[in-house]
């Protein structure tokens, strides 16, 4: 991409900024990153992993001395969010893997986030402590209690500075409301409620109440034999607190209005694209299953990700998407093999940039793709250690589908399907992206001139 | 983390399947019925593998079952349209091949399929390795196979039937019709009919457990670190008394609360716990 003179859209050059995680070739499964999320200001970046841990990075203040460093992200807090549990009644192990993290908007000095595994959602408070009280009357400096009768003078304890300590405390635990596995959580724009969705149900919670939740969607059939569809993702509208969407394994999206009924089984809008008969195969339904749904920041569009494409839908048009982007169409001829090795069930996420002009999603071989909605240009980039020199510009990658392979291209059969980029995040206002590649977190920024 | 499920060792069969699926992808001359058969076999293999997992993935199971149903439907329509099959000597739909037990399909390794040779499509020679590896499945056996495989899946106990708690006073304290119906059908479902995902429901003998707040039994697990300064509002049952009997409330009493309501609920639960223990030990 080159900056064009007089063009409205200046193309972005992406550069390597940082990588977090070990260099070891042997990956501990617990270290595999399972979710990535910036907070609302972009100051904090949270990751969750399969071992149930949450790591929060904080962007350092930009210094005038080193303008090219552009605010790096350093570890701010690490804590164990979920532990493995054993359900004795069903003889089932409940995985501690963090499925999703969602930040709450900041309302005071502390930060709050929701983290969830398959069954339990937790509200965590992350706060700083940089002062401690000194000069107690009833205990001495070592903490030993003083004899009250020996005290002749009273003083007011004072706060003295101490080394910064960041503590994470679980403030709420929302448990026992999901029979099936939680795939999504979404904070409502009222900041008082949030929803959690599993395969068949969606529950609405109030942050203050942990022992009750309202069931707002239930697609479980009376007879389980009739089950043909599951919920795959759900999200609240960014501005309208009564509106949310959920996607299904059949490639449909339903928009619901909570004002119409307490149980939102009847959708207000139903988004589905008619099937293209020329692309029909045994795997058509499987690849149509939506793995992620995201509202645009404006609230006017929704974006969905299925196995081979990303689609943008206008809320006012239900019968087809307004834009469809091919992520890796060269896999269409490999579907049987991908079905055999279960890759066809991989759940890729998708994200909007801050201005809703560019969308990003992951692929295999540690590739990730960006689509510019205005210029209709797209690029494939790679998250790899080889491209990890500081401020090195990422070179676009290309997959060769057959015939003559050019020097820098990679053929479809050489792709490494074990290196999949399922989770990515985009800073809310700047061109900074976080890309999770197995156990490594890559941070890329646009080039500063 | 505990390992879960069955660790698949690379076996001849799996290597064969991997080879078959690349053949599917790369070969343009593979006849459609053969491709369809291959996909069907892969689906059934997967479902059977999930059967051995402690907790099968519902999303995947649904997708695979839908694919099987789709193929099944296609094959049914074909057999309805063509009473005489293009492959001589093959009577579709009702054939039962040796080596296959009803209701379950025992997926024989390729070596056991030698007897299938004479029944395969005329487009391929008998020695074709792909053909020889496929297990030809009849329609009836497929239906019963799906049902039995999935019925045998380890169940997921559904302790949270839908409750439509009325949030505000001005709403009518009544449930939408379908909620009540669902509860009833849930009970019927428990009778264990030939249901594909019936195994995801709890079985008959534990149906009474549905009415309990089972989690009270495990109150002592994992709770010590949580704040006690958080006060949960006292648990209020829905205003209409009939609702309390028809629909189990999703109540999750706070372990640290000392309100009278909770003590009462704990006492009730203890007696129910005794009841459960009696039955479990007695049976």
C-alpha cells in the first residue's frame, strides 16, 4: 500500500510493534490465548487463555523523548479468573478456558471487566493502590496490637506513597444459569445489565444481582429430537438498550426488541441470505454457521463471520448482506479434508475498526485479513516471529491457488492449519491491532511518519 | 487440565479417511453417490466418536446430524424416484448388509468390507481402494443408527427450564403459552423416545431433581473468596402462587447471606438433600 496523493483514503502501512508470549516451540495448552479485547479507551488490552488466566496490558504514556515508541503495552495485571471445576452430579469437568472478556466503561478510578468460561460469568474489579495508611493508634508499625491503656496521645493516620500495586478482585459471580456452554457475553448500553448466551438460551443479568437472571431467548425445542439449530453468538446494540442480535448455526441473524415481550422468542427482524445453488455442497450448512456477530460502532450495521466469508448487513435490509468479503475462498475445494480434521468447525471472530471503515478477521497459517469497505481493497498479513523486528513493515502475503507459484506466494497445500488466528482486536480509535496467534499476542501499529 | 474424551491414535482407518477426504477434494471424477457415501461415513464416525466423549459438543453434533439428515433425505428421494438402481444388484433403502448390526452401525475397518465389493457402483472397478473402503449403509439402518448413537451420548442434565420472571409489576403475571407447554414436553421427553438429542436430557429416574436448586448441595465449593459486603436482595417468589408450583424458580441463594429467607431455603434444601440421599442409597 502506498499513500496516494489527493486520495481521500490514505492507505495504512502496518508495522510490527510488540509480541507477548514465549518463544518456545512447544506450546503449553494452558497458554493458548482464547480471547482478546481492548477497553473503551484503548488504554488497556486484556487477554484470556485456556488456563483460565486473564492478563491485562496497559499502554504506557507516550514520551516526547521517544516519539517512535508510540505507547507500548506492558503487563498491568495478571490473575486467575476461572479454575477448573468438576460437576459431581454429571461427572463432567468444566473447563476453565476464558471464552470471552468484555470491559465495562470506566466510571471511577477502578476498571471493571466481565470474564466467562463455559458456565460462569465473573465481574472483576482491577484497581490500583499506591498509598497506604500509616500511623494507626491501636497497632504499631509491625501490626502488633497496642495496649489501649498505654496510649496517651491520639493521632490521625496519614496516607503515604507506596509502590504501585494493581489488584484484581472478583466482585460478582454469576453462576448456575447455563446448562449449555456460554459462547457470548455482551454489556448493555445502559451499563446496568448484560447478557450471556449459550447454545440454546440467552439470559439477561443485572450487575448487582447474581442469584437471578431473566431468560430472554430460549430456542430449545420441546422435543430435543427436533433440535436443528443452535445459538452461536449474541450482542447488544451499542446505543439502543432494548435491542440485541443473535446468530445461529444455520447462518441466520435475529434482531430482538426486549420491549415487545419478556421472552424474545419472536424476532423483530430476521436476516438470511438465500443460498447460492452453484455453491451447494454437502458442507453448505456447516460452512454457513455464523461464528461471530458484531455491531458496527455506529449501530447501523452488523458484521457476521462464517467459515469462508465476512458479511456486512444493513439493519434495514433483511434479505441479503450489503457486502460480502471472501476470506479464504481457496479452501472451498478442500472442505472434505477440513471436515475430516475438524478445522471446518473453527470459530473465527471478526472486528470493526474505530470508524467502521475497515474490518478484520483471521485465517490459517497465522494469516489475518483486512477489508477496506470504502476502497474495496483487501490485504493479507502474517503474524510471525520472522516479521518481528521493531517497526518492521508487514509485507502483504498471498496464497497461490494453483498453477505457477510466484516467489513470495504460498500454495494452499503448504498452509499450516494448526496456526489459526481466531481472535483479534482493534483499538477503539487508533490504528493499533492485537492479534492472538496460539500462545503469542502480536501488537501491530500503523507506521508513524 | 484434565484430558477429556478419547485420544485418537493414528490408525489405519484414520489414515485411510484422511486419504479419502483428499481424494474427495481433489478428484473430479469421483461419482456423486460415492462422494455422498464418504461424507455420510465421516459424519457417522464423528458422531460415534462424540459418543465416547464425556461431554459432546452440541453445536457440532447438530451440524453433523443435519448433514446426515440432508443426505438421508436426498437418498430417500432418489430411491423413490428410481425403483431400479443404476448399480445392478443393489436394492436401495431396505438392504441390510452383512457385518452391520441394527440398531447401531458397527463401522467396520476396511478389511471387513471386502464383501461389499460386488455391490458397488458399476463405474468403478471392484479393486478400487476408495470403493472398497466405503461401508454402504441402508436408509433404515441410518435412521436407527443416528438415534441410537445420539441416544447413548452422555446426557447433559437440564436444570434450568425457561422461567419468564416478570420484571415489573404492571406486566401480567402469566407466562407465554409455549413455556408451560415446553415444561410438559420436557417431561414427555424424559420417557426416552427415539430422540436424536434425547440424551442431552436427563433420564427418568432423576427427573425430580429438576425441581431442586441443586447447587445448594455444593454451596461450600468455591465461595470463600467472594465478597460478603455485597448484599443480595431477599429472594422474592413471583407474585402469583400458582407460578411457584408450576415453574421452578431459578433461585441461587447467596452463601453469605444471613437473611431469614435464605435460612429457610437452606432448611428446605437439607430435607430435600436427605430425600435424594435416601433414594440414591436405596436404589
